């Protein structure tokens, strides 16, 4: 059984959910949103795991005695994000 959550989404997403229902790709708007979330979940999980790894590696460097200059960790993390 799912848990009800109220969120605001862009109108385009609601229209997409309605189209999915109309085409029989989803049983309801709720089902359509769950499908959208689940299909996108893989990439979000990968990104979270990548950032957790970056933070673990930075902490390991600090434990080994490396000093990150002020702002150094932020710069390292921004580079990891491709910023």
C-alpha cells in the first residue's frame, strides 16, 4: 500500500500523466506519476551514490592528513558535478 503525498508539479507533468492514462499506459494519474518517478529513480540513485562516494573519498583524504584549503572541498565537489 502506498502513502499519500501532496506535491506541486509543473502543468506539463500533469498533462503528460493525463496522456499516459488516456493511452492506457497508466491506470490513473497517481500510477502515471509513480511510473515517471520509478523510471527516473535509477539516475537519481546513481547520482546520490556517486556523491556519497566523493564525500567518502574526501573524508578519507582528510583522515590521511591531507588538508583541504578553505573552499577546496567545494571546488572538488563542483568539478565532480561538471560545473
